C-alpha cells in the first residue's frame, strides 16, 4: 500500500453567516495553510454543520449576486435548498442531492431555503464548494446541473450495508454523473460502524476529507471526529477510512490546474485586469437579469 500521508487534521474554524440562512465554517481559504492554491482546483469550502432552523414564513438564504470564472457545488445533507439563476437554471435539492452551477462567463443567482421546508424548519446541513475553471473555459456559457442522490454512482462495500456515492469522478470503476471541466473526484462514504472504505488518488492530486457525521479512523491510526477536515500531503496514493460509529464522510480530490488565481469577492480569474473587466461587465448588465 502506497499510503497517502496526512498533512493536517483541522478543527472547524469559527462560524460566520452567509446571507441570513447559512452559518458556515470556512475551511478553504479560511484556515491558515489552506489557501486557494492548496486544494486547487477546489478553491473554497464552506461547511454548514448541522443546525436547527426554526419554522418561518421567511426563507433564509442569499439574495441575487454575481459569479464568474468558476463553479459552485452545493451538497444538501439535511434540509432543502432552492436555486434560481439568470441563465434559466433553477430547482430544489433535498437530502443528499447536489446542485452544480457553472458560472463561467458570468451569472447572477440566488440560493435559499426551499419555501415550504422553511415554513416547518428542521435540521439543516450543507457543504458548498467552489471549483476553479481552467483559463480556456472561464468565459464559456454558464450551465446548471441538478444531481439527485438517486442518480449518483453507487458502490456497495464489503459489509453489504455501507456504500460510496459518486457525485463526480470515479470509484472502483463506477462513475458519477457530474459533468466537469477539471478532474474533480467528489464522493460520499456512508459507513456503518466498523465498515472500511479504501481510496486511491494520484499523489499530485490535492486530496482531503470532511467528516460530516460520526467519527472515523484514517489509515488505521488517526482518529477524526465529526466536523473535522483532513488534508493529505501530495505523497502516496492510497488511504483508508474506518467508521468508529455510523459515519458519513465527504471525500474530495482534484488534479490541480496550476494556473494563476486572481480572486476578488464573487469573481475568480487569472489576472487583476480580468477581475476589473468582470466588475465592469456586471455593472453593464452583461450577466443577465434576476429578480431578487
């Protein structure tokens, strides 16, 4: 076994609110040592750990805002999230579903609790990732993918109860449904107590896990509790996750693009001039229109 070495086990950083609906731990780039290049092509990760949302006629969330140059990937673990964008994309994702929005040349969108779910409230838990786009496709047309949990790749493990869901990439010959511009591996390991899942990614890939539920042992000796993030070194290829109790683990890995990153607010480009152009295009209405 060419073991992938753990670089760091990271506790969840302090939370902050995104809009009035999402209370997140910003691991990337909020944690020292996890800047946008460190997990390239995954350049942002916000984690809304499980929280109780009181029922309300107001659906909390984030109002209309622009993006250019990357993709937003939202995974709903608990609760329901609704999305609308200026390119005509929109929909509702529930427990285990994913929305994959490619902002590319420019888009306006809003995301918030699904209105009927918001009225009753309940447990809410989600992850949002930003996936960088290679320079040659940053100005391609936007698109939206709604990925239902039932349509994800599904690999049953040895205990016949645990399994890995593949959102993007491939696990043991089974592919995920997401269409991606960069080589991103994104999957959920849903493990019963005592079950074990093995993973293998090239050493050059930037690789990490986030423990969503339960607690696990990584590589046979590193105990990782819920809500903790594990970053691997770019050494070795193989690692294992064993559930100390019933557990859910987000596994993410990607082949780095290795291009310059110029980021400001909602725009991620290659140069500062391109950032200035993004603001100008937004102000000139070139991202379309979306009612708040």
